[in-house]
C-alpha cells in the first residue's frame, strides 16, 4: 500500500548528511581499547580491544587502522523498546479503534532533538510505536536513533511488531451517544476497560471468522486480517501496553485465548502482582522507568498503580524475559542507563541488567542478528564509559553509532588523556 | 495493601503448642456453635469441629464424633461461633473506585452491551475488598452498572487475595440485565416499551446463536461465525449461570418474571426487587426465581418515596418481609456496593429482620449465605459449612446478622485472610 | 403544627377502632377498669437486683406499677394484655437532649457567660414532632436542657414523650437539674472564659460566694432570703439538684470532677467525655462520679493514631465507673437512635447488660429521679416498652409503649414509625 | 496614497510633458520607455535602453535610440518585469478553507476571484502584476489554485495547481481543527440499539472520517492518486502541478518523499526551514520549487537563510504575499531580508519575477522583459530591493495603470 522509499532518495541521503552532532562523513575506522568490554554475549573481555571498520565490528582484539579511543569500559549500544518519541495524536489513526495496517513509520518526526538526546545517553536502537489512543495502534518500526534524516537509512526492521493497548487509555475521549443523538467519530466503543477488551477480541475473531467462513471484506480489512494472522503464526510479536494489574491479567488471558506465541507487556508497572500468571502465559515484560516516589499516577490513563523496584529481579528469578525502558524523557533521572542501575538496586544482577537494555529487547523484536551485543559482524553500536557501567559514579562519555563517533570521549573529558 | 495475608498458614494462637508441626493447609477449627446453613438437614452443630484440608472442608461434626487426625493444627475458638462466609450478589466495587475518574462501570455505547466482561476491570486487593473481608463477605458477584439494559457479564470472585486467578470463582458469573429504572438515560424516547422490545430482541438473537452453537459442539449442526457478544447465552442455555436482573416496582418485576423466566425460559434472579416488587412474590415462588432484596429495606406506605419531611406518620413496610409473606423462601440481601458499602451486607439482613422478616428457620443467615450461593449457581462450592465446599468460614462472637456481633476472623479457601487481633480491627 | 398533631392523634385513635382484623383492643378508654395486667414472654425489671422474669407479669393501677413478677391470677376487673412472644423493659431515659424546643435559637442564650437564672421551661413544647419517633423507639423520659454555649447554661426539665396531654401531664420534674459546660463549646473569644483558666475562675468566683453565704446560715435560718437569681444554683451546691456538665478529653473530665465533685461536692454527672475522655475514667471511679457518655461512642484518637477501632464505653466500665449512662445529644444524633448507642457500644466490646442499665436505671438514678422512672418496680411510673426481642438488638421491633400506664404508641395500629 | 518622505535623489520623472490622454491614441498604441537600467531575463541590466511596447506586448528591447515620432517615457530609475506573488488570498479572505469536508479536489478558487477588489489595487501599487490565488492548508485537498493579473481581471490560468496539505492542521485530530464538524460523520448505520456483535468500530475505516494521523493522510492521498480520472489522475500523470503545503521539517520531508515517489511536479508552500542541510538535498532531487515567506520583521535568521541555501542548490524559489493579512508593500521586504542574510540580489529579484512565473506556470506570458511577452512592467525610482526606492509607474498589458502621484 505505501511503498517504501525509492532507491533514488536512499543514495542521496547517505551522501548528504552525517549524524546530527559531530559531522564526520561516512563510517570510519576506530580501535576502542578498554579495561573491560561487556559484550552481552558471554563473559566480559578484560583489557580488550574492539576494532570498528565500515560501520561493523571487524574484530575483537588484534589491530585496526582507525584512531584509538582509550576508555574504562565499553558496552553494546542500548536498545529501548519504549522510547515513546512520537508525534502524539498525529502518530495514530483514530478513525478506527483497530488501525491494524497503519504504520507509525509514516508519521515519525526524525528531526526531533529527543532522538539526539537519547543517542547521547547511549540508546542507539529504538522501537518507535504509535501513541496509545487506539486499542490496536498499528505497526511499529525498529530504527537507529541517529543517522540520515530519512527513515530508510535508519530503519533496522520495518513492521517489527503490532502495537496494542489495554487499560483506560484507548477509551479516553470516547463517549456514549448523547441523549440528543449527535454523532461524531468519538461516539463509539470503548468507553471502559471492558470495551477495550471487547474491541481487541472482536478484531481477532473477525479475522478468524473471515478466514474460516470465507466472509467478504474490504481490501483494507483483508490486509488487517493478514497482519493478525502473522501475529498468530508468531512471525510478528504483539506489544501490549498493560500498566495496571487488571490489564496484565486481561493481556495474559487474551494471549492464552488466541494462542499468540510472542507478546511483550509494555509499561507493565504492576505485572509483578501477577508474576506467576505472566510466567505461565510466556509473555515478555518491558518495565517502565522507575518513578521517584513509590506510587505514581499514570499521566494518561489517570490510573493509580504501585511500582515495585524489585520487579525486574522477581521476573529474572522466574525466568521471564525482561527489558527496561527510559521513555526518553528530559528527566536526567530517567535515562535508560539509570534504569538499569535502579533495577540492580532492586536486586537484578549486573549481567541481567546489561542484557535487559541490550540483547534481550533486541531478541524480543527480532533484531538481535544486527544489534544488542558486541560480536564480530554486528553493527558497530558502542557505548563508552568512564567507569563501571550503570554505577551512579560513571558517565557515558562516548557513543559510536554504525561506526560514526557521535559523542567523542576525547572531547568530552579532555583531562582523561 | 498492608495487613493482607498472602502466603502459607502462620497462626498466632499458641494453642496445643506441643502438637507436632502441622502440615501445610491442614487445620481443625473447634467452636461452641457451628451454623452450617446447609440447604437441607442440620443447620446448627453445637460444640462442633470443622476439618479443613487444602482449602476445602473435609469434615463437620460434633467434637468427639469427628476425629482430628495427626498433623492438623487445631484452633479452639472457645465460646465463639462459626458461620459460612457471606455471598454478596450485587457489587460494583471490585474495580477502580467509582469516584476515581476511571470509568469501569458502564460502557453504554449501545442500549444492550452483552459483550462487556467485568473481569477485565477487576483490581485485586483494593480497599473495598479489604473492608468486605472484614465485614464477613467472602464471595461477591462483580457486575457492570445499570446504565444500559444489558450491562454485560459479571464475574464471581472471592474478596481477598491479590491475584485474579486465586480470586475468580466463575467467569462469566452472570449476565447483567437492567429491566427498567436506569437505562432510560441512554437516549430520548427510551421507555419501558422500547427497552423491553430491545431486550427481548437481543435475548432472542442470543438464544438462537447459542442453541445452534451448542448443537454444533455436539456435532449436530453447522457452526456459526464466532460472535463474542452472543457467547454468554451459551452459558445461559446450558443453565450454568443466571441473569442477574436490576428490577424494581411491581409491574417491572412482573415483566422480569413473565418475559425472561417464562417466555424466554432463561435462569434469572431478581436484584433490588423493592418498591412493591414483593407483590409479585407468589409468581416468583412458582417460577423458582430468587429475590436478592436491597439496598432499600423498606417501602414507605405514603404515596411518594419515604417522606423526609417527617411530618406524616404512616410507618414503613419491610421488603424482605413482603416476599416472606408471599411464601418465598429464596430471599437474599443486596448492598449494590458502593451505594451501601459491601461490608454492611449483614446490616441489610438485620434491617430485613427489623422490618418483619421472621428468622425461626434461620432465614436471615441463610439469606446471607446458602440462598445467594444457590441463586448464583455456585451452591456446590460456597454458602454453607458442608463437606467438599470451599473453607470460607467466619469466626463471630454472636449471631452474624446482629450488628452487635464482632467478626473475629475470616477464613477463605482455608487461609486466615483477616484476624482482628493480628491485623487490627478494621470494621 | 400542634393542631395537626392533635388531629392525627384523633384519626389514629379512630382508626384503631375501625381497623378490621386487628384483634388487639389494648387501647381502650381508661378508667372503666380497676387496672391493667400485662403478661409477656420475658420481663427485664432493670432493678438493683437485676431481676428477669421468664415469663413475667406487670400490674398497673392509676398509672403506677403495683406488681412485678411471675404471672399470677388477676382479678376480672383488670384488663388483660397477653403477649407471650414479646419482651418488656422500662422506657429508655436520655439525660442530654435539646429537642424540647423546636426553634434553634431557644437552645442557647449566650449574652452572659453564667446564666444560672435561666430555665428551659419557657421554650418547652409538649408534642414536638420529633418526639413521635423517639416514642416509637421506646424513649419515654427526656431531660431537656439548654446548650453548651455558656459555662452555666441554665436549668433543664424532665418530661415524657407522650403523644397527647398538656404541660402538666407531660412534665414530671421542673427544674430537673442544671446544665453546665466545661471546655470546647463555651470557650468564646469575645468575653472572659475564652481559656480554661478564665472559665473556671468565672464559675468558682460565683459558687465560692454562694457557699460562703450558705455557711453563715448553717445555723438553719437564712439571714436574708436566697437571691431569686441564684436560688436554684444554691440547691445544686447543697446537693438537692444534680448538674450535667458537658466536657471532653481527659483534662476536661478531670477538671469537671475536680470542681463539681471535690471542690463543691455536688451531684454532678460528667456528660460526653468523648475523644480520649476515658483516660480520666479511673479518676471518675475514685470520686464516685457518674458518666453520661455519647453521642460519639467511638474513640477517634485511637482510630487515627493506631488505625484501630476502639469503643469508649468499654474503657469507662473497665475503669470501674459506678454509674455509666448513654446519651444522644439530640438532635445531633436523632433521639430515636438512643438504643443504637447501646448497640454500638456493645459491638465495640462493652458488656451488653451494662449497656441496658446505661439506657434505663443508671441515668435515672444518677439524676435523682430513680424513685419514679428507670426500672419496673412497685410504686414507679408505669413506663413500659414491649418489643419483639432484646432492646439493644436492631433486629427487634418495638410493638407497644406505655407511659403512665396508657398506650402511647402501637406499631400494629399506627404503623411502625421507626 | 501614502505620502512618503524619501530622502536621496528623487527621480525626476519626465512625465509632465506627455499628458496621459495623448498616450492612448498614439499610432497603434505604441509606447517607448527609456530607463536608466532595464533588467533582462538573465538578471543582467542594460544601461539607458529603450523598450518598445505594442498592442500590450513587448515589441523590442534594448534599442539605442527612441523613435522621435513615438510617445516616449523616460526615467532614470530601473525598469523591471511586474512582480509575481506565488501565494495570496487577496479579495478571497473567507474562501480559502472549507469546513464541511477534508477532500474537495475539484473545487476552483477562481470562483472567488473578485477583480475589482481593493486588495488588487494595493498589490498593483506595490508593483505586483500577477498573483496565485491558493486554498489554505486546513484542507487535505483544498482544490485548484488560480493565476490572475492584478489589473484588468484577466485569469491566466483557472487550474494552476492541485493544492494538497501535509500540515497537521489538515488532520481531524490536529491541534486547531477548525470546527469539530471535521470529525462529524453521517449517522453511523451500525449504531443500532444493540451491538449484537455487528461490525462497528472494529477493522476498516468508517464513513467519510478524515484521517487523524500523518500516515493516514499519506495513505488517503496515495489512494486518491490511483483515481482513473479527475484532478488527482492528471496530477499523477504530471499534467497538473501540485501545491504542497508543509510547515515542520518532518512534514516537508514527508511531502517531498510523496512527490518523488509519485513523480509529481509543482511546488512546496510554507517550509520556513526548507534550508535545513538535511532537506535541501531531497528537495533538489524532487525537482519541486519552494514558495517561502512572507517573512515578518522578527523572522529568525534560520528561516531567512533558507532562501540563500535553496538558491545556491539551484532550487527554484518563489515568495508568498499572504494578503490580505499582509500589506502588499511587505512583499519586497521578504526579498530584502533574504538579501540581508546573504542571498544574491539578482536571484532574489528573479525569484519575484521569472522564477515565480515558471512556478505559477505562466512563464510564456509574463515574468521577463523579452520580446513577445505581456508588457507587464514596473518603473522603480531605484533598485527594487532597496527599500528607499518606490514604484513610479506600473504598466499592465502595455497600459499605464498606476502612476505615483507627483508631490
């Protein structure tokens, strides 16, 4: 329906413009030496070297042609599945509650400074999702947080997963017909959590009924049915926003009802209350940023929920795959690296915290072949630290994205030399 | 959240300190009087004992007749009584509070919304459930509101516990119907005639769908495309759940009995059923329909509602008493929580007695326990202290429906979920 | 208002006669028989011996009780009332009520802090509409008093909640006793008495002068006749008339006992004693001071501090207070809910029988009218309530209320009013 | 008429000698104009050249001597082609937005063209001889633009461009939806009394609901480009240029990618930051022109630099007038401010004349002083981008239609 960008433009954009900040043209070669290299793919390498060339990780150890960067520690570039940098209401198609085939890629604003800020905090890959005003918001895309201004040059995986949302959020703004019968696009279901669950189930049963009974449908509906069929075959993971405990158990039961193989519970602040059910249904969990106080009122859904700092540790012990998100807010406390530190304070071991911001989210959306760990052949996305990663005393001093040095450790802290 | 009893059994009462370490989930309760409230048979066991194993009642009987086996932790409650946990069949309090700005009550885009499922908004462990446990209410039917004729499907829940799976008794628990009385606000020109037409029309289509799908399941007919709005009628057609009907005023109760029960042959029970509803008591008894009366306990005899100006003295007429005079036995009580807080279900029963309901065969306590349990078709699991049922047991220091009585402890599924000494007296 | 009330009375009376099927002609024209014989399933006399008869009988002649005990043979001239399933107990007594006057401004006259020369009687209205509901709930005797706006509010009067009759038929002791207020309410910023010190000095300054004058005349004759303004107050200081003192919190209760019991040795009764007043219960017990508790029967401070529900009555009784009674401070709590104060106190741990005494004999004895009301004993007024069960049990229904031997309320004829 | 105090050399226009009336009945109304400088199509200037007008057309340019028998206008200022504004709503203030629906591609704004409206006299007095009347960016497909002359009421083209909008204002959920009516749909057939499981809000769009997201808008426009006939079809075949309104940079990029993908010709409107280094490349590749401004006095340098950057990259630039909200006199200010930020004056003047004509699709009639073109000329007291200079006279179709009042 909406064809991807024609090759003509791709060439132009790569030629044209380097990363937003330090404007080195084209990928170049680097040799990163560090006391500790945390690869997130096996044991860390002591006093090792990462050789970067042509935008990829060329070798671990040995020599390389580029300049040498000497830092204390190196981790893979972070992967944030809940970065929530979107154009708000303009990023989701609200003419229907189940805009299954609409793609957030068509509504992104890649000029927003928030991408650059997240990149400078170490987030190199992110999942862009539509805002949660629809029950099924549409197809999300995995992209790099830096690079050219057009999407094609940044996109790691188009249509990476299908976005859905439970809880009161999709029903805000909708209302029942007024006694005077005036009808607008917002006079519709859902107006409660019950309605949200109904619309989600109806979309799936429409797809199943159409296939099973050969019911006729518009081309757009057919396309929607095919997307839902892909989620049932496990080719496409479903990422569902479930903040309160009610939504966690509803999502778990929907997963079991339809047998959806891959489901990620996003912003699952109260999933710890239903830990056993989450484990039983085999869903993955994306935990929201830790709030300052213990109890936070969700801004959108005016739903009060109780956040548990040890939630990540609990799920880790149960063997439930977990990922963290920073929501890329301006709040310095909420960077993704800081979330890993806070999760460790809640009892999560360092290795699990490292995986929760690198390879685990990458695996959840199926891009672990290119990003998420420091292995030869993968994209050269590296985060350079001046101390042990995630400690309050350490800072991200350098970031390499696809071989580009986006944040230069040498410039940042001259005294290091 | 504080004060909630989560995990394994850890009891404060140091009785029989010398006994061998008790096995998990094995308890023996000894009390001066056990009000079994079984539907038939012995209602009271003096100086009795109850054996609990893995959340179920294993044995009930007099001390001496029932042997307490090895490995059971014995608790002697002395001169306190044991009563079955109360069953409240009309609650809107298991989800977000009605005053919290989140609408979990009504999704009335249509005048009939059978597809809505209250289970989606159950918030385990909220404050209302904690108070309900302290008030002795152990099982509730959480239902959507009466903003439309068919509000959706309710869910039967135990009141304690912090996870949905441990709370749920049956989902769907009932179909919520509002015969008349609130749904008029849905739109102009909506009145009794149109509502009843729309309800009958929706029920008819649901029954046709359900019957064909049942036959298809048995391999005798073609399956229809799945319709999640008409699914609840399959449970109704199988008789596994009933229609809980918000209905009051004599001719509306008549319509519930004649249309839903007689004409459409659906299992149904009357909720509220006040304001002269008891005049249809004789027909309800013939059709085997229970009446879950409340939250109004009285009808004022004066033409209008209760005369707040207090300048006319015409006295009141008890609703529950009215049904009893019409010969009904299946009379329960209802708080329409949070209109009346869930924990005050026992006070509703007391008001039933005050306004004339007789209690010589324990009708008051049965109205709180076995009658609502059987009405909601979970009489095999809760509602009385009988072998095989869930161990939902209250420890009280007097007749449970007497407001002077104090709830010492509440056991649900064989776990001590509330104890006045341990958690501090909550109500 | 009053005419309408009377009309209703007539209609009800007439209805009683013509109501078909109502067998009970217990309401009949008095005077033709020698007396009345009431036989009930259970009789609570509430006398000092705590006698209970199961079944029991009461004989009433000329408005007074002439026999209480086991059922006996009754001469034919007596009219018989036989209710084998009902309980009988004395009419309830409330010492702290303000519904004797309908107008709100009749409650307090706060021009001066000490109004010992004022009386509630001029504002009294015999058939105040709210009394009908109190009667239907078994409350037969009330002590109508001024409010707590001033340190000494004035003198109240004892009356009965009859549904008919003039001032003389209804009032049985005027003045019945004084009303004083110790803390919180009378503390006005405008005049002297804003603080406890000022307030106490005010009262003591007046009473000390009166005591000094009384001592001079202890030789038996008054040098000069009692000043009409302080005549009643002097009777209080002499112990002839009791005084009901509004107070709250531990220091308040202690202050009242210290002044009215130890300094002036009067027949003082501590009223309310709510919030954490029960912490001074031992001091009351030691000084033999009766306590008239309510309408808050719940200890708020323990609720707030420890999140625990705790009853006030239980604490006072545990400390050994000799005479404990309950009040409604109506209309703060409606007068007809006097029995509920007992039920709630029992729910919160107090002994049930003690709560029955707190509604009948104790208030009467503490206010020196125990000779006429408060229990079913020979010679006392025939104020009798017949109910379907235990008076404190909200499930019980009041069927009949007799005042001075006459039926003033019948649920079967008038319809259950409460 | 404003009385303007102009310091500096007041051009003495030798008009006094030729009474206006006599001009009209000259031999086959031929007129000669000699100016100190004449701006040629390539931007160079002829010194003391004569331009001969005949029958409303330009007969010859650059003669050394004027024919003594023929009427002659002499002025020691600059002679330029009439200025062309690539966007305005002159005389049609309330007509550029439709609040009943989002898509009205067949609507023609020429029906709102009111030739003798005072807005056009003001434009004329500021040297503007041709304007493009354009629908606003509040409609997803606002309809067809019109190219008209500011005197004489001639419509050069009634189907100038197909106006499409990529601005957030065109989306129903957009921040300033004009009226909630945008969201209204016809009564929903499925909203029966009972939901009965029928399709209602589930998959598939309902009724003529306008899109609420960028992706939805692009999908709808793409769908319409597939039409077999009508204006969308002509635009898809490149026969009808498009007029793409876009403001934020991501909207501009989205519009450029849309045009490139569907091989559309035409121009971008708005795009204050089109000069961003990540946008100039894609714009140049797309072949679209850009209509910038109107710039206000407080305009940020970043958007003023766009003119220079686009012109350096060879992107055709035009200027918007923004009347009646803006006074036509401010049209030149946009150009002047761009020059202040480093743009080449000749190119700026060209983007108000020749390039503007090309963008408006009427370059074979107007835009340059060249033989055969319409005789739309403006005599300036000095260099037109020099704010101290003023319009001395304006000729439309060879006729003197405006003359600055002698003091």
